[in-house]
C-alpha cells in the first residue's frame, strides 16, 4: 500500500485498509495480447460457495448457479439421482436446518425471486430524476479510460503523469457531459477534490455516511459498476505484486467512482437520503446465505457428484492397451482438455505409441524475445515469474529483413487509422480488401507463417544448472527410464483469423501464447550431449538413439507441426516419417470427433476452413466442457473416451520420493486448471457480470480488451459464443473435480503447507478425490483435512491418520 509521505487520520487509514481488501475481491483482466483464463471468484476462496453467492447477490445482483429447471431436467432423465442429493446435503454448512430431500425437490417447482444488488447513489438519483446517471457515468469513465490505458492502438496518447486519479481529474474537470444532463457545477466540483485519491475517498465516505462496517461491500459494489476497467487495474496490481512492488490504480478508480457518487448525493440529498441510509445499514449487515441460496448450493454440489459417479463408472469399466518393452514413440502433450482427444486418436494408431500429459510450458517459464523483436513475452504461467530467458536469434540480414517487414506493417496500419487518410483509404482500397476477405474465407493458409529459428536459452546458464533443470522436468513428467527412439514434446496453439480473443485459445500455461517456444527449448536442452552425460551420472540414462522432437499441436485444425529442422539433418529420418503418417491419421480422427460438436461442421474437412474464416464465431470450443483433472499413470485413463473434458496429468506417486512432484502438481497445474474451470463456470452462469458479451458487437479498445458496442466498460471473461452454440450451452457449469492417485496422507501434508490451495478445497471451489491402487475413486476430501469413503454417503467424514 503506497501512501506517499504524509500522515492520515486513523479513521481514513481504516477505510484505506478496507479499500485495499475490496480491491482483492476483483479478479484481474489480462490484456488481449496475452489473455489467460482468470478465476472470477479469485478473491472469494476463503469463503464458502454459498457465502459468495450471498455476497454477489448484494454487490452485483447476480446468481452464480444455473436455473433450477436445469436440475429438474437432470432429475427427470435419471442423470442426477436421489443418492447424489443425499450426499450433497451432508456437505453443506448452513445457519439453519439442512433442507430435507423433499424440500430440495419441492424447490424445483419455482425459480427464486430475481436478485437485485443494493442500489448505488447514481441509481437512486436516476429513480428520482429520470436521468440515467449510472449509464452516463459508465460511458464517461469508459471514454476516459479507453484513452488513459491505451497500449498503442490510438495514434494520440494523453498525459499520464501523476496516475489515474490525477489524469481523470484533469479530464473530468473540463468534461461538460454530466453538467449538460443536469449535474450542476460538476467540473468545478471535480477540480475542488483533493489530489490524493485516499483523501478523496475519505471525504466521499464522510459525505455518504459510509462506515467501516459498511465499507467492505459498499466499495465492492462500486468496483463492480466499473466492470472490466476495475479488473484491468487489478491486473496492473497483480503484475506489480509479482515483481515485489505495489500499485494503486484500482483504488484510484474507486476514488473516481466515489467522486461521482458524492456529487450526485449533494444534488439529490433531500430526495434520496432516507433510502441511502437504509442501503448503508444493509451493507453493514453480515453476509449470510438465504435458504434459497443454500438449496441452490446443494443442487449444484449434487450435479457435480452425479458427474463424478459417471466418471468413476467409465474409469472402472475401461480396458487399457497392453504395452510391453520399449515404446516406438512417447508423445508429451499439454494437460489441456483439447489434448485428450488428440492423444486418444494418436494412441489408436498402434500399441507402441504412448502419450504423456504435462503442463504445456514444460517446466520452462521463459521471458522470451522472438526473432526480429525486442519485446519480451512471458511464455509461462501467469502465477509464476519467469525462471529462464531465451531468444530466437538469426543472422543480421534475416533479422533486419524481419524488422523492416514488421515496421512496414505497423506504418501501414497507422496510415489506415490516421485522420487525414482514413476516409479516403476506405474509398480507395475497399475493392482490394474485399478480395483479401474472400481469399481468407475461401480456404486455409499453408502453415502458420514464417517459423522463427530455434529459440536458445540464455548462454549464461551453466551446465550444472541446465542438468538440474532437465532432471527436475523429466522427474516431474514421470519420464526417467524406458525412453522411446522419439520423444515428441508437443506444445499447442490456435490459428484463427479476426478474433480479438485469439490468445485465450492459446496455451494458458504459456501465458496466452502458443507452446512452441517451451517445447523447442526443452528439446534443445534434452538433446544436448553434455546434459545427457551428466544426467546419466545422476541416474537418468537416455539412450544415444533417443531424439527429443519439438512439435506444435494446432488445436483449431488438429494438425501437428514438427520442428525437425531443430534436431539436425537426417536424425531419426525413418522414425519421423512414420510419426508423420500417424499424426495425419490421428488428426483426421480428432477432427471427425470435434466436428460433431461444432455448429455447421458437416465433415472433418470443414475444421481447417473454419480456423481461417474471418466471419467464424466458433473456430473451436477451447476448453468448454472441462470438468475433471486427473493426475495418475496414463494406464488409468488409457482407452477411456473422455470427450475432451478432462485435464490429464501423468503422475506416478511410487516414483515421487518425498512427494515433491505431487506438491508441484497440486500447487501449480491444479490451480491453473481451477482458473480455467471457474472462468468458464462464471461466464456461463453469470454472463452479464463475468462474461465477454456478444462477439458480433465487440470493438477492441486500447489493444487491451473489448467493449460491447461503441463504449462503456470493458467486458471480461469469455464471449457468449465461446460457451453457447446458438441453441444450447456447450459448457456445463460444474466446479472442477480433481482426481489424484496418491496417498491421502501426502495430499494432507501438502494442503497443510499451502493454506490458499487448501481453502479452494475446504470451501468447495474444487472437489478433491483420491484414486486408490486399483484405479477406483475411493476417498472424497471433505474439509479441514478430513476425508470420507466414496462408497458410503451415510458415513461421517473421518480423518485419515498419517502413517
């Protein structure tokens, strides 16, 4: 918390602390260039699902469960059983009697009354004046913020010195829009506010009667009205804290919003004062779930248990392939649910093909500079700081040629946008662009454009460090012996056209970029003879004929690019040729399976065309449908058709001495998967609050996000077309079921050491299930390190004593 060098009264300091807490109730919104899934409930993991439902009812007027008619339909079809409801009843904590089975079923007869957030001053002023003050405030903040936060899309940049609040004061004191609509003297009022956002917040709270007891949800309510602008500011804070710094833009936006409230309150005080006093009293009341919210939480939990039951039956009934001896190929894919379909298709090509699941950055979170660029990209999880640096360097002539091409493209883009040329440009070049649009729409491009040279790790990383990195990564992949002649390291990326949310279809573990850089870096590391010699001495003997081959799985087309140019001429030429044939056949199988889900895709050949169609709203489904995370040996899931709905992480606890790999899985990939799962969940059940709106109405603002229409707030989350096919949801809102084959004593030890991760499971944002030595789902985590056997819902949860 940066408070400058001045003293503040104790009452203000208390409000400052509450404001900083409220800011953390807001999830970050990453810019479009590196968009990654974010858990919209990120600030609520320390409270239960039902309490968060009550909180969001108060501050956003939003429900966070599906309509009850959805559950009624599942009950009618037998997808959801009474036994699931009975189990779910025992898992909820409520301040009143737990509803009976009869009560739960009776509740399906009627939807709860529509929710309404507690009103803001602007909403109360709108009621008495007939002027849409809330809409005007959103529009004017959006007009200023689009310029203030612009990352280079606009040709003219405003002054940004002094921070957001200072810049807004300069803008708003000259903006006559609100005065024209009847807010008298607003410009002078803004000019008269204190330049410190903290003192502006303090004075507004004094005027509005906001007490420390009411400030928590009142501040949260105002932040909600700022939409994606508050979330983008929260991203700036997230990035600063990763670097060990701090940042105040989110609280400065809160101060801006409070200045509007204070001005409106001063003008309409006599008409709204009584209502506002009631509102403050409601903000002071404890957040307690209603009986309806408790009933909804039980039904949601029961639906998830029903899906776990179906998954358990599928895993129990499967028949894994029998493989003996050395495999022909080992193919490592990202744990992403889209990889599950392709892995299954590739394994169907022969018993000698094994696949491995591992987070797609392959353990190398790189600060990377692409060829011909000085921009550093984070090719790793946004939860982590980079652990290596890398570059894709080429000779000076090629580098200059690449830079000149990029510079010309940027100059052409700026010419198109310039005031003196924009109208004439459309008239003069319209026919040319019509031809380009037709070419883009009629057929796929060959390849993915010019491929960068092989990326190189920072040469200052010494050999001992490289060996340690290689050993740690191979151990985490459960790949330490019986190496195949070819080990394919497969990142993933998406080729799409005219899609502002393109990076959301890339690899989340690679920071919203494709996974090619990480795969190529790891292959280079593991093909290094000096590294292999040291690994052999450390107990990992990689045969001399094993080649680590980097690749990229294009999730929109199910084609795979092999970077065999990185590995030297002639290396394993026959094996690579065989692999290419298997990959082509697997691609056809995967496309045929995916075509069934995609609207208007009549055959698998349509898939490639959709990827480059500039008018296609659904080139692929991304991670829609994700519902389970399974960390176990591949033979537990081999042969099971999981329909592209499960994250699959290879893990053998018997080879994990000290359970360091298990700790890494639970604290990193599981958390990333939870962000993805809960973003899809939030965008589905609360699209107005957490969703990205309608793609057809999107306009990119500042290069950082989209607005729906021509202004207003940024839209966070996923567009509706990413979760809905026009008739039905393609993502069923279910909290993620995390299934791990490991001793529960080991998992308890990890949860004890990581309170934030433990809170996710304790408060039921995720389910945790232990798989036993037979591959059965045997134990369910309850809370506070207590587990209950899956086979008997009637038994009380019991603590599993550590051996």
